């Protein structure tokens, strides 16, 4: 059997000095690469800031209402003190919700993100934008409305009263109450035109005892005509017909997990969040998201809020927010080709130089008989 032993090469070693030189060159190259990243204001930054500040005014007004109703606004649960974080459970709670997602949703910079989306879609003044929402994320509904109005779009709002945990699920301060207060104060100029209870089948059938009665009372005191569909299919069909008969939507925004928006199982399992860029499958279980998507009307779906925030420069937790106009969503990065090319050439050149000098050294040693 052939026995091959590795050849011992006492000269196969790298000088610590050379390693240090290579490290320094790599570090300098990295610094040059980072210096080449230019953070420039997004072209529509003024509108983005204006929309986010309008959201802050709305939040301040809701906080005042909470104080007037003796509703405690917990610093731990609601770090920005918006008054938009609700109860864990109430008679109009639909499903379990995540407190961190609700906290992140109160970031006013979401209004700036909406403006960026509007820009990307090249929406024009006066375009109809459908905002379809459960009451699970009242802060996001406010952001969507403020952004649309700042951008001079026409928001058409279809909303339900049911909310997941920590949403707008206080019986005395539902989403419809918040919306009416902000409308009366002139902080927003549009309100719900199609109201349903929400929950399973969008008719309140899955709400706790007394939940549907709370929805009815909230609709009455806010002057809304409450529509209670017989089942899921009627809810989808009624909303679709209302939109088709009255609106020419340029964009569909779905906020939260209202069943008629997302569709019934299994259609709702394949829906991506954020701005949807893929074609969704549709069948008899499809909801409004799939219907609009298949009509080639852009769709923005807001669920898994922390992921959306992190991917779009808002940070994955509410501690990331410092003040309006500071987060990455207000800027875009432009890489300097000159500095980037120089940094790459510097690294490649240093390693090539190291390789050639080693080859030369070994050749010299062999020629001298060493």
C-alpha cells in the first residue's frame, strides 16, 4: 500500500508583520467603502415629515380623550403615550394580538413609509385609495389616512369594530369613536363609509358575550350604518360591490386581519406582507386582497408589523423611534462608485502583492540552493 506522508515545509509560514499590514489595508478599505455610502434625503421628505407630524397631532388628541375618560395610559405598554394601545381582552376582542407589534404600529414614521409607497406607485392627486381595516391597529389606520390626505389622495375607509388584543378594543373608545373625534377636531377629513362588526364572518358572531351589542352602540353614537353580513361570502361580495359601484381605486390598503380582507383558509396562508409584488392565487375562498391583486390594482397588506418596520427603515421595536425625520425611511443610500472601486482594488491589490512577493521569495531561495 502506498504510504504518502505530507512534506514538511519549515518555510511555509506567514510573517506577523505581513498579516498586520493586510489587516490594516482591509480595515482602510472597509472604512473607504462605508465612507462611500451617501445618505441623502428622500425627494419627498417634506411631505413625509408633514404626514408623520399630523399623526402625532392625532395621537396627542386621543391621549387627551383617554385622560378625559380616566383611561390609564401605561408607560410600559404604550411607550409613546398615544392612547392607542387597548386592552388584552374585552367583549370586542377578536383574536390574540402581540403587544410589541401594537407598540411598533404607533411609530408615526409609518405615515412617511406610506408616502414612499405612494411615490413608488406614482399615485396622482385625487386618486381613490381604499383603506380596509379591522380595529386591531388604529395607529396604522391614522397613519394611512394622514399620509393619503397629505398626498392629496382620497381615502375610502371600510372598517370593523372588532380588534385583536391591545388594539382599539375598549368598549367606550372603539376605533369609530377615535375616528369621529379626530374628524370633528379637523385632524382628519375622511371617515368610515362601510362599517361591519368584524370577527368571524365579519358579523360579530365570534365576539364575546355583549360584543355585538357594543358594536351596534358604537356605530349608532358615531352616525354609522352598521352592516351585519350573513356570512363570510356575503361580506366579501357586499364590500366588493360597494367598491366597484362607487370607487375607481388606484390602491388597496389592508390593515389587520379582517377575514373578508385576507380571505378564508387556505387563501390567506400565502399572502405576503407589505407591498405585494407577486400574483396571488384566487379561488372561492379569496378575499379582497386577492381580488384587487388579480385586477392588477396595487395592494399593501399590513400584518407582521415588526417585520415590515425593520425592512423599511423604521426599526423592529418602538425604542427605535426618536423623533420625526430621523429614521432611515426618510433617506436613501447612494454608493460612491469611485470610493467603492478604490476600496476593492486596494484589497485585491494587497493580496496579489502578498502572493507575488511570496512567490519571488521562494524562487530566490530555490535558486540560491537554500
